[in-house]
């Protein structure tokens, strides 16, 4: 099977970074785990869901969350006993949140200032996590955003 690589120039759904909001780039899904999840469970979740972070929450996606375990946090813990260490222990990435309607440039500035690769997107009306914004999501907008 051959794959054809096609360049896509952008469209009405792919704004330039100057015009984009967090909603334009975020992944509209939150993968969570409880604080007592083992790091092996967290690693399996990341691998099976193809994500680079898991929000640590006391319950399901209806909560805001209080921590995040990124792929880099997991890599830092790789020499630990992954069946003994928990998400609570590994949630080293600073937990910062943005609103879906925030300017993407503001979110980018926060990521740069705090050296983060992920931000949790929280609905300001419900105070519940509604998505995650990652550096890979921003790269997509940089690659194709033109509007």
C-alpha cells in the first residue's frame, strides 16, 4: 500500500495562530485517572489512548482535575517501581488551566513561561475539564493554519 502525502493549506476551520482560540486546537476529550492509579496503569492508558498526558482526578471527566502526569513525568519515573508508584506521586507537571475561548497565543505564552507541554481546558461556567491542549495540538495549527 502506498501513501500519498498531501499538503493541506488551511481552511475556515484552521485559523492562523493569531486568530485562533484554545477551542480551535485542543483535544476535546479528557483522559483521567485516580490519584492512586499505578504508573504502569497510567503508562498503559497513555499508550492505548495515544495521548501524552493523563489528568489526575478524584473521579471521572466531570471534575476539573488537580494534577497531570505527562509523558515526560512518566519518563522521569521509569526507573522506579511502576507498580508501586502512583499518579499522585508522579504528577510533577504544574497544573494550569485555560478556557476554550481564551486566545491560543495566551495559552502558548503560559506554556512557555511555565515550561509545560499540556494545559487542561476548563469550562469557566461549570469548572469542569472539557479538553487538553498540547504542544502537538499547537503544532497542527502552526502547520496548517492560514485563515
